[in-house]
C-alpha cells in the first residue's frame, strides 16, 4: 500500500448480510468453491443486487435455450436445475444440475452435467456424463465420455485432478482421443 494505489469496495448485498464478501481464490479448489457458492439459494455474493452492478463485457448473444422438453421424452428434455446459464447456450435434451455454464455452450441429448463449471464454447456430446469438473473454453467432450465418475481413470488419461477431486480439463488435453 505504500508503493501502489490500492482500491477496495466494501460489498454488502441487498439482503444486508453482516459480513462483507471476501474470498481467496488462489487455488483451483478455492476457485471452484467460490463459483459453486454463486448458485446457492442465498449466496454471500449476490449477483442480483442492483445496488452493486457487475461491470463486464456482455457480447450480443441470444438468450439461453432449452429444447426437447415439450416432446414428452423424460430422458431427452433440456433442463437446468440450480444453475447459472449464460447467453447463447443451448441445452438440447441434456440435464444440467448445480453448474455454471459460460456463453455458447452446448449440452447435447441424454448428457448429464453436474457440479461443474464450463467455460465459453464447451460442447458436451450425446450421452456424456460429467461430474465435479472445470472445463476450459472450446473443449469438445466426445459422445458417451464419462468425466469425474472414476478419478483414477481420469488421472490415467492425464487429466488434472485437484486435492478435492475436481477434474480440470484444459484446451489441448486431447479428449477426442480418449474413450
């Protein structure tokens, strides 16, 4: 503070919680937990507090879309539960639970994504199953692939596993060659 200009914002949300929000996200596990906090019913950091606007670039994208639910097929209904879903994302007959989906993601039919963070442009193939993962921009998860269900198998595939068992998939991890 003696050598640099420092600014702080004392965040208090519309629900007037007693403590200001502060979270160290210096590890991948802490980053994951901080993001998962956002999908809670009453998160400490309330993204919907109009007194504390979020100032960020918002690309001009269509709203998220959820399809195939009206056809009466229970296993092929685009659904997102307890999740944040960004613009341009299409949940096309898949199920998303407790996730954060970045812009332009695609969740294809019969797939199931839970407790995960997907960055922009992630494409989840049909029948894929993803649990407790962080997936980088533009990654394509092959149809039928399981991630986060067998940590030892994920480790053998060369994927990064955090101390708390979160599977991290970076661009270039070669998912298209894994089975």
